């Protein structure tokens, strides 16, 4: 993900006082109430999307949002359909998901190459995989299919496994000219692990589960995951990954949680149950506020007010993957749902911002709208609220349990990750591409109680 962006002027224009406006109403004991709240939240999120406007590009969000977050947003809309059955956004979702596949049908559009990371590509691939698992309506037969697209992303990333440094792993960036090429970050490797596990379950092909095992072992060995199942930000391969940036983000824990839960579902092995439970145990003291009702929060940046545009969306993915884990590892259901209910109640309470009085803030634990709003804030509340419908929907299907999406084991084989030739990259391009988390966050890491070495 990218790490530096200025606030959108459009978003700033929405910062209207709304203290007298009634909070979003949701009764978590009523499916209809949850669906209505989710409808309101989804509508508020899609307001930021301009890709369906005449002359705009389907699948793109306007500045300050990077391309990856659009993929994450459409993943949330696939979840929205899955939970509610509401087809309102299916057309724009399918249009966007197909428009952004790129010439090699692998979610590597050339116009994103200046800032394209493995994690960026993977968020679109995971959205396509969610569509396959949820039986989201298939694209036309002459278009790429959801499972095929997920396979293509995996097939382009597996050859990028880098044994030249650190004993393996994926680099953050795909192309050598991008800032962060020498960083091996946890989210890129975690997304690969997550997709490998899910593809193994969907297809029954053990090649994928072998890759998931390999990635898990590498993550632990290199120190991006601690023995207590804390997940850290990343490491620098120019020093052979001998030092680790210990910042913790919720989506790193979430992406590994769902992958581990899926691996338990596939194998029924005790080690995967221990690992899944270990991640849950690690999540609780770090990403649920110790003093305010145990509400989910982004510990690295919410208390100090330093969350950037990307980081404001991270709770969406922890919510998404916690809920999904209950379908493949039912024994974690009660713990997960208790946390999601508490957080959904708190999150809905602060959705009193914007001109309609229904836009959501960032800090759920404050009890009131905090002046932050945008795609990430809205998506996070949408995911935690609609996740409370998980018990009413079918679990992720496979190709033997009702899956309707067609795969292609050769998908992505025509891709070429060789750096493209561009004009001289400007300073603005370099800033837009972001800087390493380790550099950006130097000012906030000292003395943080939640950074466990």
C-alpha cells in the first residue's frame, strides 16, 4: 500500500458538524435492521466512486485513493451482495472488476505500473476470489471469470518468490524502479498466503496448499510473525532481512488469520487450529481497545492521529476476515462474533458526519464523529456491520460444493513482470509511489507499548 497522500479536497468539503444528527440506527438482533444499515453505509461509500461517470475510468477511485483501495472497495461490495442479496451495485462492481484486469488479464494494468505492488495486485485478486467463493454472478462467458482471475494473480506472483535474499518471500513492489522494491512487507506475503490457502480449498489442488505452508514457514522464520502470533510490518532485503519493522497493522493479522483458518479447514491438522487460535489471541490485546468496551481500533495510528488514507481502511479487512473465518473454523465463532457485535455497535454510533449525517468517522471508541471521513472510514464500518449477518449466509463454496466460477490453471502465464520503459520518473512520481513504512513512521514508534519485539 502507499503511505503518503494529502487529504482530498472533496472529502474535506464534507466535514460538516453533525453533533445534533441522530446516529446510524442498527439493531444487531434484526437481520432487516442490519441490512438497512448496510444499505445506508454502502450508499455512502459508493458516493466517493466516480468510475461509472461518463468520461471516467471504471474501477478507479479519485485522488487521494490509490488503485488498490478501489479493489478493496469492490471486495466490500461483493461482500455486501453476499450478506444482503441487494444487487444495486453488482453492475458497477462487475464492470470495474473486468475493466481493471489489464492486457494480460492478471490485474496488472500498465497505467498502474509506477506504483504497483504485490499487495495492490492481490487485493483485486482476493476480491475476484471472494466473488468465486460467494457465487457472485459470473461475468459473460467471453470475459475472464472470477476464479480464473484469482488464479492469474497467484500465477504471476509465485514466480516472484525471491531466493536471492532473506531465504525467500515476495518483495513489496513488482518493478525495480518503484520505491519499496527492496522491502519485503508482511501484507504482500500475507495476501499470497491467504490466496494460496483459499485456492487450495476451492480447487482441491495441493500445489496451492504447499505454497501456503511455504509462505507461513518463511514468515515465521524471518521474524515477520512472532512466536506470540504478532505480525509486523516488514523488513529490508538489502540487509538480508536481519532487522524487522515492528509496527503492527490490523490487516496483517487479519489476512493471516483467514488463511490459517482455511488451512485448518482443509487439513483438520491441530497445528493449524493452534495457529488460528494463536492469531485470535494475539489480535485481542493489540487491536481491541483495552479501556473502551473492547472496540476494534488501529493501534499504530488512531490514538496519535497519524492514520493516512490507506490505514483508515485497515479495520475493514480485519472485520472481513474475522467473519469469514467463522465459516471455515466454526470453533472460533462465538469469540469472533462477540467482538464484531461490540465493534459494530460502537462504529454505527459515530456515523453522524457529512451532509446527510450518515458518514462515518475513524475512531469508533470515541462515541462520536471525529471529523474523519472517506472511503476507508465508510468501508470499515460497512464491513463490521454487515459481518453480523455471517450466520445467515452460506459459507465459501468450492468446485465440489456448488461453485459456479470456472478456473484456468494457465491464467497469468502470459504475464511479464519485466520493468517497462517510461520517461524519466519525476520527484512527484516518487512521492506518489510512497516511502517505506519504516521511514514514514520513525516519529511514532518510540516507546509504543504495543510494539512487542
